[in-house]
């Protein structure tokens, strides 16, 4: 499919349409050899609540963003190199069905499709693209992944001390290492994790002690060991955190609030052939 669509006018038009929907806030997506293979709406588990997101699958990257006006305007563009992606199928919950996790070294998150068939299609196409890229570059599948953030509503108390109860005045925080929902007292430390951010990030007390121990052990094993070479694709920095929940809540969302995302009568995804 990639060879058939590459360098065709229809492919160029599709990519240009995606760029236009993101506008000036998005990054350019048209590069030689890049093919848009499919697109669709998936429900993404954000820290506050599940939200619809538009996803675009290219042969080398996965792009997603917030829906302002479907097929006309998107924002909060995120770009993930497929070489860094690992997939994991998840069981259904009462709130979300047809779930799977998209895991990368910088960010991991859970999405769900409108039907089981669409989940199978997404996973099948993603895995094929990833397999092709790894074969082409000779890289091994990524083994180190960022922990997904546990949604705020999953717990009313701190998941570390199990004593502090969250309220309007007592804020929830997330450990960037384990993804647990923790209180301020249990997450006062910061630790530098270069693969996630150039700045020290909030971590819970337990993860902080573990990270310190790991750092000390690595230094003792070989102080002369050179720094590992980062193989991430330059220019793309998949974001970590809450997927702009705050900004989404503050602006008027024009996406219909009563839209059904789990009806089998509607297909939310399509793949080009």
C-alpha cells in the first residue's frame, strides 16, 4: 500500500488536508516518502476524563490532536515516531471498551475504538508499519516505556501514603516515573529523566529513592561509561502529561457532547487502500 500511494497526487492532497486542519499551530507533515494510511476518532484516556481525539496513521509517524470542528479544525497536535511505539491490548472496563495502550519512551496512554473491528484494524496497521520501520532501520523494538498516568477519578486518596484525601483544596499530582496519583507531601522531589524531559520532573518519594539507588549503582559499575546515544527522530517531541486537559476545559468545545462513541452502527475510522 505504501509503495502504491507514495508520490501520488491523492496522497499529497490527503496530507495537505491534514496540515490545513491543524493550521499554523501544527508542524509540517509532508516529507518525501511519507504516506497517510488511515485516520479516525479514538477515545483517549486523559487524566480528568476520556476525550475524543483525531488520529492519523502515516507509514512512519502517528499524529493526533484535539477536535475543534471535525474534518475542519484540529489543535494540540502531537507527533509520535512509530519506531518508538509498542502496543498492548487491554481488557474492557465499564467506562471504555475495545481498549489498547500505545507505549513510547516519552509517553504512554490508553485509547479505545468504537468497535472491536476498528481496534483490530488499528492495531494491525500500526504493527505492520512498526515492523516495516524496524526492519528498514535495523533497530530493535523499544523496551523502555513511560508509565501511563492513572486518571484522576481512579482514586480519592493518595496512592502512596493512602492517608491524604483529595479535595478542592488538596490537589492531585502525578509521579512521572510510575504514573500514580499522589499528594503534594508524597511528591516533593524532582528527578532528571533525560528521555522524558530536559528538566527535572515531579516523582513520588518511592520512585525518587529507587532512581537515586539506580543512579548510584550505575556510577559504581562503570564511571567511564560513555553516555548512550539517543536514537529518537529529531524534530518530534511527543508530549508527556495530561494532554492539555486544562486548556481543553477552559475553551468552548464545539464537538457535540452527546456523541456516541461506542455504537456499532457508526464507523469512526477509515484506512486507505
